C-alpha cells in the first residue's frame, strides 16, 4: 500500500516543478523529496520520471499518476465530512431554483418529526454536494448523470406575469416577451435561473430588483408595476392563505 505522504510529494512536485521548491513548500529536505519520489516509482513498478542533469520531467505514466494521486487525496479529505454529514438527523435539501425550497419550507413548518434544512445552491455544484452528502435531495433545472445518483423529473415550472387593470396589457388575450420590452417590473432578486431568462428574453425592459421580502411585498401592493409569478410561486401563495 502506498503511503499518503508519497502521493503528497508527487502532487506537490507537479505543482512546484522543482525538488527545491517542493522541499521548501513541504518543509523537508530536497533529498527527502528525491528519495520519496524514487520510492514511489519503485513501488508502482513503472517509470514515472525522465531525469536530466538539471531537470526532472514526467513520463505520460507519471502525468497520469499525478491525476490519480490528486483524486485519492481529495477523496480522503472528503471522507470524514461525508460520514459526518451522512449521519446528521435531518433532511438537507438544496436547490438551484428558489420555489421548491419555499414550498418545502412551508410544508415542513409545523412538522416536528423531521428537521428540514434548505440550502440555495450554485449551478454545477449538484453532483459534488450529493456525493459528499452535503445534501440529501437537490432540485435543479438540469439532469444529473451519475450511476450513484437517481435523477427524476418531478415538475415543470412556468413563468407568468401578474398585472393590474390599469396596465395597457390587461385587455390583451395573450402576451409575448416582445410586448414586455418597454415595461418596468418589480422583481425579487433571489429568483434563480429566471433572472437569466428575463434578462435574455426582455433585454430592453427595466427590472427594479428588491432584496428585502417585506419591501418587495409592499411595493407589489401599492404600485401598478407588473410582477412575475410562476405556477409554483402561485401554489405557495394559495397554500399560505389556507393557514
């Protein structure tokens, strides 16, 4: 079995390029690094380095060894956090879009049987969060392809606009994105992927972004600005009215 410190020597040497810089980084002697790399090469039984008078280069096998060493060291660093997160007695749900988290938070509000923790998640972090057990369930707009993860479609979120009778669009039977290009909208800042969509589809509209929920709700009540809603956010509003 190869000791961890030999893998650390290998990765550090690849990063620092020379024995002296590697030794300085790891606070050991140059001879220690040299012996460690020789020992590693002997243990794997494959030539990892091309040794020249003033320089040591990696063979293709050596370059591959570095990649594998980085993965092994990362997996080992993630080992304890993964076990600790897995053992927590709570349901950790993350999402790259806000509506599922709001709906679940409302559903679990009066449920004492489970501890529900919700976490906003950046795009591209879904798979790593699941595999390290930082989250038990993740809602995302794209399918996660991995044999250790089950990825299923559960709902389709649709975008609507909500307008008052004083808005000129009120009497139209249908409204397209092009009809909205000259309008001003009050928009809550934390709307996930919808922010990218409205900025792309209505580039000439004016968006008055609000970070504070109370301020946002007051502006909605006291102004005639159109606002965005989705089928999921409308469902949340209806659920709250029943409580």
